[in-house]
C-alpha cells in the first residue's frame, strides 16, 4: 500500500476521542482494520465472532454507525456487485476510487479494485 493509502489505526483514533473499548467493539474494529477486501455487515459479524463468540448483530451495526459518524470508515454502496449490500473499509489518508471490470458477454462484475 502506498503511504497515501495507508489505513488509519481505528483503535488509536477511537482512544484519542475517549471512546470506550469493549471486547466486542474491539473485535469488530480489529476485523475491519485487518480486512484485505470490502466486507459487508454479515461478513463482519461472522469474522468478529471468531474473535469474540458472544458478539451480536446489534453491536456490529452500532460500531459501524459510530465509525461512520466519526468519519473513520467509508460505506461503499456497490449494488452492482451483489444486490443491495453495503461494504465497509477503513478510510485512508487520501481518497481513492473503486473500479469494477465487467465481462461484456455476461455483464457480471469480474473484478473490483481500488485506485488511489
């Protein structure tokens, strides 16, 4: 990742803002922070439960809303990929674009990449 696309440390950002870190919230944040692909809320919940088995769906959504409110993550509306899902990623130091490549004959999205 280039320096401009370096991800912020969500734990550091939240700590500096005085946000309380529960084990469940930390699990969601660790999953978002370490994600190598865009994750939707269901994937976040599944992966966070591997770290914190007692986490519930409401905690995932509350954490997403908190991170969006603090402008620490981006919500991506990539409806062309899989219906009406929204995906989340940590904001980088600089804005970047998402490009989708489709096969002309099938009109299916083949690849999604970020360009900064």
